[in-house]
């Protein structure tokens, strides 16, 4: 155990000494970071690279050919030296392309590495190296497309845009390239399928194939399965998109047995218009007038299934609240980031709370709550009683005539 302690103490001491003697090099700044060129058999090109002495110090950098193209890179200096006060220096290297390269991107370049200062007292030196990259694009034989797939979502009734950025990287032109797209909902049901018009993309050219799709479907999340078709080749893609935004709607507010100064229970009905469940949904209300916020209250959180409704119970402490009209900002929060808000008016009296907004007036008065329904029930009962009386009267009259 004693030996182990001594061993670890010695290791710790060595590391500590190394840290204090470490000459930390902050960075190397160069330009350009990358040079690109198309492959042409047997051609040569001279490329310039600038090194910046951002620390304004005396320093030497070593230069070396780098990557798969290293054997084709020549005529560069082995060392680039700076004196203090020299801000930047430019050097060049030459690349001579062979008769052939593999199709696609061929990578190379030159690496620039800071050399240790022989006069420095540092015992440990952190070598920093950067690469000025060289990309050489070599065409594929025949027809060859390199493409991506992206989607710009839209609101319901708007246009969803499907975009295919296409690069023709073959030796032949692509005379007709088109996309077959299948749209599926979360359940995997096919809701639409279509083929875009085709476009021509010449060899070495880049073009976007675009298509606008009318989003006349319910709000929610969808998946597009796309096949990019040209001649006998096909590229497959899969991307998610959405119609509209995650939408929660405050539909109604119910209040019973209101008494000013007491704790009032409010039932708030919220509908999930999205096509998947929304989690951690809760309501937060701010009640305010011209003087500012009077009170606030918040509900517990719940999950609302897709297309479903949920009634949230909230409790408002009206102690200290005076009769009058108040604005209520009721925010529907979900999944820690989503938010929608409805503003209604609370008309408060001693024994009644009227809520004006949401397209209706909700009252806590026993008579007014569902007053239209009660009225129709009363009318229906009266009609039924009158009908029964008429039948009885008619039957009695008929019996008298027979006698």
C-alpha cells in the first residue's frame, strides 16, 4: 500500500511539472481552408496558401503534402519562417493530375505544422497542425446523379415544397430525372401519391427539382417516401414533415357555485388538433386589470391523445378580488416549449362569474347555465302536455257522439 501511494504521488508530480512546462500553442490561421477543382486528365494548377502570424511572434512552420493526392503535389517550401512583426506570408504548391482518378471526391492538400522553438524553456510542446484541403471531383462514367431531399412544411391549405438538389456527376447528361413521392400518415396509411415532372441536368451541372403539393389534409406529422428516377437508376429518400403546427385549442370554460372571496373551481376544455398525443399539457392563467396582474392560477399537467379533448381543473383564489371586469390571459403550454394563448374577459360580481370570449358567454348563475337548453325542454314539455290534452278531449268527444 505504501509503494502504491509513492508511485501515484510520483506520477502526479511528473504530470504537474509537465503542465507547468507546457507551451500551449493557441492556433494556426490559414486561407483558404479548402480548394476545389474538377478533374481534367494531365492538367496542372498552382495553388496559393496564406499563413497568418496571429500571435505576432518568431515562429517556423513545416509544410508537407497530405492525403490521397499527396503524390501529385509538388513545388512547395519545406519551411515557412516568420519574424516577429510579420503579419502573413504566402506560399504556393503545384498539383499535377494523373491520367485517371477514382470517381467522386479525391482528397488531398498540404499540412502546416508549427515547429518547436529551440530557444524555448518549455520541456513539453503541443504540436498544432492544420490542413489546407484540396478536393478534386472526378466524374463517374455514364450518367450519375448525386442528390439530397428536403421539405419545407406549410400550414393546412398551403403548399408543402419538396426540393431535390441534384448534381450531375457523370460523363453523360441526365436528360430526364423525376421523382415519385408517396405521402403516409403516422399510421402508415397512404394518403397521396404523385410523380413530378422531369428535368434535364447536364454533366457537371447542379439543379433543383422542385414540386409544390397542396396540404389539404388534417394538421399533423407525415412522412414522404421519394424515389428519384433517371434511366435505369433510382435514388431513395425518406423525410418527415408537418402540416400546420402543434395546435391545442381552448374550447370552453365552465364555472359552478361562484362566490366572490372563495376558491373557485374552473373546468377548462382543451382539444388536441394534432395527429399524435401531446404530453405535459397544462394551463397557466394571468388575471389582470388596468393596474396590473391581480392573480394567477395554474392547472396540473396531463397528456391529451390525438384529436381528443381533456377537461383541466384549475382553482382561482378570489380572496381580495373586487367586483368588476378583468382580462384573463389563459396560456396552454405543452411539452416544455409549445405555447398558445386565449384572452377572455372575467365579469365578476358577488355571486356570479361571467366569462366572455371563446365565441360565447359562460355564466356561473344556475339559471343562465344552459338556459337555452332549459327553455327548449320547457317548451317541449308544454307542447307534449297540450298534445295529450287534445287527444283526451278528442276521444271523449267521439264517445259522446256514438252514444
